[in-house]
């Protein structure tokens, strides 16, 4: 099978309900609504990452859409995934550019050069995986390891909504009200309404927030002035890359984390769908690597498969790649529309925090599902120790530094789990 050959497959099978597999789809109107839900799920993090690095958020959103289209084409439409801004680049980009943390990054070109180089190395890793196969992955990453890694992806993100998305007691209560809204929609509705639980819960919670703040003055009101003042269409601010050796040495090692994230994503989707996607692992790495290079060439952040969208898939049981095709096209439109970007950014932060609690929790549960489905035996000490240490390393953001490069959280948990399992399983 050629590297970029579109695999032979029938057109996606049209379904009206139940679990929707990667090669199936709902009617296009429903597929469009699901695409909107995935765009909303990725939007907060995809916008936040460039802001923290001094990049243009509109470029990041645009390139996330283009990157997802690239990923879709290279994987032959077989792997359900959305590519959004990777948080793994934040620390090294700030270090490489000496960014002060406010306003546009004056040295963005240097960061972009490093991002492109990282994408190139990532692509080469994907080529090797595609040619050699994934048998070695199975040996080094059995279900006890992959389940722990996927769970850690969700647990590692838990602190973001809990610590950073509620500034006071009222906003904390709004987070609680939001995840209760999502839970009520998930349990007490049916059909398409139930499948749109994240989107519907978010809308209900936003309306309640507006009633309590704009209407009753109990908290910070929703500011719609940004929506009114933003243009419907406009070009984002593109930038050209600059290649400097010091920046390359700092940024390229991020490829380790990107591989770990993508590997965990595919394992999670495999567990949820019951369809083994390991044969597309190399293509997925290549797609992510090429998308990262294209993004960096235009002034965008490095991209990665998004954990937020795993959570949405777990909640809706819709894994159709057609949904991500729609989501990518919507993101491209958003990238050229400051008004739509302003609309999404007007969603109250506590409401986004409440939704994030649900989504990140669902990611963690997807990891536990890998253990259950594969009947991981925790009476064996090697399994118990690997899972226990991995969860704490990732959740506690355990960090190891190699010169100026820091491997923390998901990275240390992933590679710690692999190395620890190999050591404990030696000779067995």
C-alpha cells in the first residue's frame, strides 16, 4: 500500500442512529451539527495556546482547519481526529523567543522555524513507522500502558478548568451549573439532542449565565461589543519563519511529546470504536507532521491530535471522519472571519470551564475503558505499579529537564510507562 495512496473503500455508509463508525456518517445536516460541536470543543485550547505564545489566534484556528484537512487526506479518511494548537510548544517557544507574555511575539519567526523543523522530524518518524510497521509499538505499549497514557491525557488537563477558569465563588458555581446542564442533556434527552450534549449544554449554561449576570448583576456580564465591532471577513496576520540553530535545538525535541499524544489518540479511538487503527499509525504521524510544517510556514502554532475531541467522540459515540471534514472546513471559515471568532470568544470562561471538566473527564474514562475491554489484570504487580506511577506522574505534572528542554506531564508519564513496563516485564 503506497504511502499517500487513498485506500480503496466504499463511500461512507449512511446511518441514522446508534454507534457511528469512522467509515459511516449521519445525514449531512446532523453531520454539520456534530462538526460545529467539535469546533467548539477544540476552540478554547486552540485559541489559548497562540495567545500564550504571542501568536495570532485567527491564524491558529485557520491552520487547525487546514491541518485537519491535510491529516484527513494523508490518512485516507480512516482516522477520526481534529488537529489543534499543541500546548507542548508553549514552554520552548517562550524560551526560544524570550517572549514577555503580553502582546504579539516580536521574535515569532524564530519560533516558526523551530516548529517547521519539529514537523519535519515528526514526518520522518511517521515514514519509519509506516515502513517498519507497528509490531514494536504493541510490545512496548500493551493495554496497561496505553490505558494509563490515555487516562493521563485527561487527568493532566484537569487543573486548567479547576484552577484557571473560575476566578471567584460565583464562577465556580457556574462551572458546576454547566456540567450539570451537560449531564442532564446526556441522561434525560434522546436522539440528536442527546448526541449534541456538549453543544446544547453549553448553550443552556450560557443563557443562564447571561440571565444571572447581564440580567441580575451577580457576576461579570457577557461582553458582546467584540462581536459587534469585529468584521465579518478579514485576513489574519501571517508571518514568515526564520531558522536559528539555538531555537531548533530547543523546539525540535517536542516531537517526542507529539508522538506520545498521537499514539495515545489512536489507541483511544481504537478502544472506543473496536476497530484497530494501528495500520494507519505511520500515516497519522506523517499527517500531523506535515500539518505542523504547513502551520509553521504561515505563522501558526504546531498542531496535534486533540484530546478534547476524543471526549466529544466518547460522549456522542460518533466517530465518523466526515464530521471532522466538516469541522475542518468550518475552522477555515472561522479563520477568515473575526466576527465568528469573537462570538466563540464571548462564551463565558466559567461555562467553557464547566464543559472542559466534562470533556477532560471523558478522556480519562476512555483510558479506563481500555483496561476494562482488554481485561488488564491488576492482581499482577507489574500492571499495578505501571498504572499507579503513570497516573501520578501525568496528573502531578512530573517534569524532567534535559538542558533547556523540559519533558513534563504527559511526556514523562508516557515514556515513563513504556520504560517501566519494559523493565518490569523483562524476561517474562
